[in-house]
C-alpha cells in the first residue's frame, strides 16, 4: 500500500515555509511545460502562513491561475471566506492580478448551477479533463479534506469536478470533488497541530474510511509539524 511522501518540520511556521517553497518549485516547473500554471488552495487557518511565504517567492506570477479547493457560502468579504484570505495574502503583495484568482461563485442563489460554471472555468485553464498542476489540501480533525466531510453525498460524486456539500459547521459549501483532486499532477498536504495527529496517522495508513483517505497517495506529499506527526 502506498502512502504520500512525508516531511516533518519542527513547527507550523517551518512546515508552512517548506510547503511554500515546494509550491513555488512546482509552479516554476509547470510553466516550462505549459503556458500557464493552475493551482488550487484550500481554506481553514493553516494555509495562510504558507501563502504569505509564497508571496515572497520568485515566481512566474503572471502565468499563474489560482483556484479554490473549497469555499463557504458566505457574503463577499466575510472573514470566514477563504477568498478573503487569498486576496489579503497575495493580491497587492505580488504581481498576481485579480483576474487570475478564480473565486467560487458561492453568492449565487443556485449553488448547483454555480458549481457547474466553476467546473467550466477549471476546464478553461486546465484542459479537458481539467487537471490542476498542484492542489493544496488540509486535514480536519474529523478526517475531512476540502469540504468533503464524513457522510456527505459530495464524497460519492464521480461525474462532476465541483459539487455543493451539505451544511457543515454552520455553512453550506462548494468543493472540488475527489475525481478533480485525484487528477491533479501534484497534491500537497499541510498538516499542523497536535489535534491532527490521529487523523494524519490514518491518512498515512491509507484509511479509506475517512474522506482524506480517498485522495490518491501517488504524487502526494505531506508537510507536517512535529506535533501533527506525533502518532506516526
């Protein structure tokens, strides 16, 4: 049974900075093979140090297309929106333009139709079938990743690249599906904190009973701090 590669760093900041360097290297490599590089970032509290470090990297910024892995159905500018954090960490601090950041249209009344449109945007940048150069993933303390949560029907979607999940921790959400995540050329997990230790061990064991365990291990790498890796 294969498992993702694992790199354990001393603390969350070191893990985030190492992950940022890895993203930057992947982006630079991608634009040597293709005109543009398509990246997707997850939400939550863990990635923002990584994105801040990424902003300081020497990157082909104007060749990047930034997508979201998931998003809460909340108003524009809401602190709970992942997009708010992406804008604050990358726009204005890099040559990246707002037109290169593709927001999930979660304000739409018809979220299912909006998800279909987002899938079309992914195809426009990533080809057919849409393929991201790198997708960044987090790991929840319940084993969820993206907004694919335990027991949600979105976990079983196989015919769409973007789905709408049920209400989870107060918000309905839009998320990339497992087929989309598993087609990515590279998957990067950033996992920090003692609260993630048990689930990280299950992810590394290939436990398919948790949502994260259904993401392909090949071409996947985990950056974790020592606290998160304590159960390995």
